[in-house]
């Protein structure tokens, strides 16, 4: 059985960043993904949709801008560097980021697609992990980057799972777009960026918006935090501060930060308003309905889909009938339990059954091996865990830990804001 210094499970943007930054190092690295190729949210590559982070939040640039795997080098090799220069784009189209990721994955020999890892176990006589599955290997260190999966609230689950009902998670939007455009009435549920992008696309593409409705549980369709000082909560400085807080404080703080990662970017909100305004020219209000503060409490299917709604502030119940539902209800971390079952009680967990994760993204184990996670540590590291802008930094920190030395020099300070107080500090 072949032995590696480092093995990765899952090849999304974060483990792809790990592979890109590990490429020039003296490390024997392999990464596995059950999918046939790299794809990044293919069902949401809607025309006009852009990333919510600048293009420098690629796989490598915020750690090593000289890397051959940078976005700018991708443009150069594609012959598109000057067009990008004249386009003056700071935020990339989502489809372009997806293409960039596939370009990088294809040139990294450590990435093996079509290989499923079914579990991990510690092999004491080998002093290594064994990764079982399609191509079993041994590895001295493992990084889990299994990503997230679509999350559907319980009231909508029977609809989405029914094969003959036009109800889906927004992750599958483009697959069903033609059917949604043809449907008499469409209801989008969810207050975040995905819901806004789906609603905007339907608003622009449907010949009539009569029957188009957007429902959200939040009190308002709220903008994402995008002020310069506000964004410093996505810096390593804030991540370090958050990790150092007591667990109950972290658990209380995280939900209050929802606008950092669940709001809507101002450009998309403006585009929705512009389209509604355009449709009002000549008099009258467009028939599309936007209603925040509404929660779906149950659903059933008859001649139509019937949603039972509750207005959260008023406490009023109502019924809404529609032909189709798009649940733009976000994502949840992919459970790591099945993968880690072979490690048994060696995996340390907190009182809520979550992984105990150190500041260097290392899962606390009662065996000697090093197991790291990417984007499974929001409860310990804060709202920046799923943010693309912190991906290269986290990957570099993991590589420094694996190598036992500084292979990537990470700056001591990354924010103008000072988070927290030093008890010895004289204010």
C-alpha cells in the first residue's frame, strides 16, 4: 500500500488550494474526490452572477502571488490577460471561477477524481492513517475538505424529495431552469445570495412575472456586510480572536454574525430593484411579490403545491399556492461521522458532539496522527471558515504544521482592527 506524507479527502476550492500550495514543496501529496471532475456549484452558475470576494481570493495569491497556479497566470495561459485588464473586474463571474478551478485541478497531479474515500483508521504499526476506498493508501497526515451539502428545512423536505413535484434546492437551479420559466407560478424561499440570484434570473427571463414570489424568514431582505472595517472579521486576526473565546461565547456570537455570510450583495439587490422599476414603466406595479418575515411551516401537494405560512412578527397564518418551489435555503457542513467512524473514540468532541479543533485547524485526537479540516470549523474559528478569501491562508497554515517548519511565511498582523484586550495592556 503506497504511503504519502499528506492525503486530502475532497477536492473543493479549499483542498485544491492545499494541492496548489503543496505543489512546489518537497511533500508526497495525494487528494481524492469521488466526483469525476472539479466543479464549483454548477447549478448556480447563472449568467451575470459573480463571486462575493475579489479575484485575489484565488487558490494561492494571498499567500504566494508568484505561484504558477494563480488566477492571473490562468488568464495568461488562456490568452485573456489583456481582456481582463480592460474589463476592470474585481469580482469574477462565477462561471469563470469554476473554469479557473478546473484549469488548476487538471494541472495538479496530486488530484485524483473518481476515487472515493470511505473511511479512515489509525494503523499503529505503520504510524499512519489508512484511507479506505477505491484506492487505499497510507498517509502520515490527512486533511478533510469534504465541503457542504444542500440544506432543506423540514417543512420543504417532502416536496424536494418527491420525484414528480417541481421543487428543488437552488443548487440544482440551472438543471430545472427551463421548467421553472414555463411554470405558471414559482416561489423562491430563502433570504440569502442564492435566493436573490435565482429570483433575479427568473425576474429577468420570464415573459411575465405574475405568479413569481420571493419569501424570506428574515425580517428584511438584508445587505451583506461589505464595509472595509467590517470585512476585517474575515482576517486571520479575527479568526485567532474567535478561536480563543470560550465555547459558549462562540456559540452565542456566531448566529448574530449572519449578515457577514448570509446577506445579499448590494449589486444584486440593486439589480432586482432596477428590474422591478423597469417593469413599472407605463404605470402599475409588477406582479412579482417579495415578502420577508415569512416562514414556511408546512407544505403539501394537491393540484398545486400548498405552503402554509406564518408571518413571524404578526403571528398571522396564511396559505400560498404555487406550481414550483426553489428552496434557496443554504448549505450545511457535510457530516464527517461516517469517514471518522474507524477512529472511534480517538476523535475528541465537545459537549454538542462537534469536533474539537485547534488553532492550526488540527482535530484533537487520542492517536499520534495529524488530522486537519477545511470548512468544518465554523464553530471554533468563526464566520470566515467558508470564505474563499481565507482559503489560501488556512491551507498554508496546515502545510506549515505538516512540514513542522515555516514553508510559507504568514504575516503576524492582518487587520487594522485590534480584536480583544490584552489583560496586561495599559489602556
